[in-house]
C-alpha cells in the first residue's frame, strides 16, 4: 500500500520495457475505486478515453517515448473509503502511426441526433 493524505499529489509513471524507440505509451483510462475487483459500480474517473476527468490531472513530458508520466491530487473520494485502488489502461503504439489510439489523444463521444 501507498499512504497519501487528502489533496496530496500522487505521481505515477508507466514504463514500457522495450528497446524499440519507435514505440510510445499513452494513458487511455485511469479509474479509482474502493473495491479492487469492481471499477464500475463505485468509481471515480481520473482520465477516461484519453480525456482528463479530474481537474488536477496533469501529464509530464518525457524525453523517452516509452514512459508515460502523470499526476493527480488525492481527492475527497479518499476520505470516504479506507482504501482506494487504481486501475489504468494504457495503449502502446507505433510512434508515427497517425491512425493509432496514441495519436488521437482525447476521444470524446459524438452526440447522437434525437430526430427521427
């Protein structure tokens, strides 16, 4: 376990163990939950589909493309639960592939037309 106080910054780093310089890592989704086996019933989105949902979420530049670095602030969710678990989904893509998930970045869903 990692102990953190309310409003303290939590810094995270994901690292791809590969010597291929043409691969990049992209943080797609990170969700917090008090249940390590259920990240949908009672959950808090930090980032979803590449879009920051928490206002304190910040990414950091890394000179090496196989690192993804980011931080967010411990939030009120922590004060209501004795333990909070994180689940993050990352994408690994070819560096110059413009059709890849990494290149598209934040993907917000398109709104549907309600007309007949």
